[in-house]
C-alpha cells in the first residue's frame, strides 16, 4: 500500500508540475499576443495619423481653407487621432493587465484543484471524501469572491483612464476636438 501511495504522490507531483508549465506557457502566449496586438494598433494608428493628416490638408485646400484655418483644422485632426491612439494603447495595456490577473486566477485555481484531487485520493472513507470535496468547492468560490473586486477595479480604472484621455481631463493628455 505504501508503494501505491508513493506512486500516487509522484503522479500528482508530476501533474502539478505539468499544470504549472502549461500555465506558464499560456501566460507567455497571452503576453506575446497582447504585445503583438499593441504593436499592430500602434502601427495602424501611425499610418492612420499620416493618412488623416494628408486628408485634412487636402480637405482644407479643396474648401479654400488656407493659412491659419487650414493649420487649425490639421492640428485639430492630428490631436484627435493622437487621443484615439493613446486611448487604444491604454485599452491594450488594460487588456494585458486584466488578462494577467485572470490567468493568475486560473493558474491558482488549477493548482488548488490538483491539490483537492490529491486530498480526495488520500481519503479513507465517505466522510473524508465529502469533507475534501466541499472544502474544494468552498475554496473555489472563495477565490472567485476574493479576486472579482480586484479584476473589476482594474477594469474600471482602465475605462476611466481611457475616458480621461479622450475628454482631456488628465493633465498633459490630448483632447478629442470637434470641428467648429
């Protein structure tokens, strides 16, 4: 029986290590995907800024706006695109942060579930099984309750920061302007 228990412990340890490796790989892939998305958005917004600037210049020339009016329209357009670009970057960073939090939650939950399976495997009677199982469920619910406010706060913070960027209420930020 002792050899059997050792074999179960070894298998459980191997399962836990495999789960940790899988979680690390998932975290790396999520990080790489978020970085690639952020770079794609940055490149697209840079291209859009140049195209928008060119369009604004053409628009100003075609409507006879010259001098100060044309420059004002071009500057206003550029500031709007910059505000949108900054807002997009904030949202991507927020997505990365929230994804990391969720990934940590999943990784921790997965590890707790493996430990719960180990506890179930070592049970000797029905009462032990029921106790181990209810403790596992309680721990999972407690983890969700404990982490949900943190994830919600991160989401609200990111949304507020993005909104402040668009409205210009943050010092040093750009404001989205409307043409007069």
